[in-house]
C-alpha cells in the first residue's frame, strides 16, 4: 500500500513542481515589460555603462594636463600579454637631481584581454578603466595608443594624494 | 457554384469535376497530386519558417529578451533571411562518411513529416486523404522519421552523431507506445479511427470536456510524449548541444541541416495539430449542447481559424515546456516512460473503457 502511495505521491509532486516552474516562465512570457536587454544602436545617446565596466585602459589627466604616472614600468611587467610598453627618459629636475619621467606609455588595445592586472598594480593609480567600448576600426594600428597626452607632465605628489 | 469558407467539400469537388471534364481521369488525378504537392510544399515552407521565428520569439520573451528584431518589423523576415543564408552555404563533404546514406537521411526525415501532414483535416472537406484508419496511419508514419535520424547518425562517421542517433532511437521507440495509447483513449470514446469521424463526434463538445478526467490525463500524457517524439527540449537528448555538439546532425551543413531543422518544427506542428484534432475538436467550433445562441456565434468563425488557433495554443504549450524545463538524462527519460507514463496510460485506458461501458461521459 505504501508503495502505491509513494508512487502517486511522486507523480503529483512532480506535476506540482513542474507547474511551479511553468508559472515562473509563463509570468515572464505574458509580461514583456520585464525585458532587460536594451536595443543598442538606438539607445546609444543615453547609454550609461556600469561603473565596473572594463572598456579600455585610460590614463586620466587633470586640467593642467598632468597625469600621475611615474614611468615605473610595473604595469608593463604585470601585463600577461605584453600589451603595454613603457618608454621612460631621464631628466634633471629643477633641484638638479636626475629624475625618471614617462616619455610614452604605449597601450596596445588589440592585445589586451581586459584582465585589469596593470590597473590593480599601478602604485601611482595612474591608469583606470575607461567606459568607451566602440573600438571597431578598419586598421589595427589605430588600436595602438599613447596614453599620456602630448606635453603632459607628472603630477607631483601632495600630502593628500599620498594618503590615498 | 457557391463556395463557402465553412465547408470546402463543394470547392474540392468543383476542382475535381472541372479537371475531369478537361482530361482523362488518370491525368486528372496526376494533376491533382501535383497541385496538392505544391500546396503542401508552400505550406510547409511558410509554417516551418514562421514556427522557427515563433520559437525564437517565445524563447526570448521567456528569457526576458527581445528576440529577433532587425530584419523587417519585429524581425518578421529573420527566418527567411536565415533560409537564404543556409541555401548559399557550402555542403561540406565528410571524409569516410557513407555518402549515399548521409545524403538520403534528411530526405527520409522530411518525407516522413510530409506523409503525416497528408492525413490532417484542416477544415470540413479540406484534407488530402481521409483514411478510415487515420490515427493508425499518423502513428505509423510519424515514427518513420526516426529512421532518418538513425541513418544520419550512423553514416556521419562521428561519435557524437552516433550517440545522438542511438539515444533518439531508444527514446522514440519507448515514447511511441505512450503516444499510441494516449490517442487510443479518444478512439475508445469516439469509436472510430478516422480523423474526420473523430472531429464529427465532437460537434456537441470537445473530447477533453466530454471525456473529463481521463481525457485530461490522456491529453497531458500526449503532450509530454509528443514533446519527446519530436526530440524537443526537455527531451532533446538526441541533439544535446552541451554534450554532443548537435547530435545526429552535427556533420550536416547548409540546406541539409535546414531540412532537419524544418522537419523538427513540422513534426511539432503535426503532433500539435493531431492533439488539437483529437482532444480539442479539430476544426469543430466550441459548442456546448443546449446553448444555441453561443453555438451560432461560434459557428460564425471559420473552421480553418479554429483549427489553426487550437494548433497554435498546443504549440505554445510545447514551446513553454521547452524553455522551462532543463534537459533530463537518458536513464531518467526511460524511467519516465516505462515506470510512469506507460503504467498510468494503461490504467487510464482501462478506466476509460469502463467509463464508456457505463456511459459515464457527456454524450
Ligand atoms: S588589462 Fe591586462 S592585458 Fe590589458 S593591458 Fe592591463 S595587464 Fe595587459
Ligand atoms: S601606469 Fe602606473 S605602473 Fe605603469 S608605469 Fe605608470 S605609474 Fe608605473
């Protein structure tokens, strides 16, 4: 007797749980307002990417055309793909001491896997994630970029920024 | 001649008579067969393409997406564009494949579904052939397709294809039983195997209503088993993209792949139409005995619309299954059939026989 009860219990239990699942999908089916995908090229104007979105590596510059990169090369060492090349040069600063500054921070977007190791390891926090993602070009050389702007210089560290 | 969209008999007779008056009977039959073939091919293409589109739309809505929405308004022409693309694709030659069987397999699959569609009554007087063993014929023919699947898997010289084909064979052979038994329950109610006869017997109410509980059980079993028969999710073990790349049609490309794809959707359409015909009254409008006013209003809607409306509802339910349930394992599939569906079905048949004997259904 027990066996028969269990058998029909199984059958009705299965139908009940399957019905519960069908209710969920059925609800979505008749509620098209729940759609979460966006129509991309149409919504391009008002498209806002998420803060964590990894579009490309950029180097922010402030209003005086200054960046924070010291040219240490740690990002270059950390990049698993060799997407970053640091070309630094030695200059003599106003105090008469020799100093290393960045000449070119070259970033090959075409080789980047967006792993984020460079950004994580930069001691000066000079590079961050940009939100631009429309990278399609007809010539791949256009994907090689110099991140420090022309005639930019290094921001000297103040007390506050050192704390960060 | 007065034609009506409620009864196609006069229209069909008119075509027959006018052809016979122009040519000898032998030629007339030949011309009729050619016309029929062309009509069915056109029907096949349109229905197949739009079912694929409907499936993609339903799946998209269930998964909170838009689905195809670029080609034409709301993606109307997406599948037509896909077909054109498939027509232009290369047919890849497979090394060490059994070329003859490999090439013939898609045709077997598609011919099997063509044969099944011939027996469907679309409206009063509108069917290609009204066999007096219609249901028997449908069951026999709809399982022919599995031969094509087995051949395609065998001849592809690919392990995945072979596994997919063997799974499909095991599955279709098991579920064939339950499909037959589920249909048999209505045959007991209506007392005929002829599809037009079964439709006529539902003039005063559909069998799912007249046959109450046992008919509903049969209907549920039939829906489950025909999902399995057509190799659709959650029973799509023969394809099982995640395990077998694409199962039996892994090695097919271009238009041969399209044949398999179309046949899968047409089989779904045919089984849904069969479910609608047998359980939901086919082209018969919704009638309740005694409610003359409502019956007249219902009669006003053409039978073709009733037929396709019911079929679409059944198709939507089958699609709903596919996009809700996860794929089950091969042992679970066989357990479901042999330990649950088949015994329940047999019990149900005995119950129905008893009910019919005692006259405990709405006559
Ligand atoms: S994100 Fe990764 S791959 Fe890209 S530049 Fe930085 S370290 Fe290299
Ligand atoms: S970006 Fe950061 S890690 Fe790379 S060279 Fe400049 S300071 Fe060093």
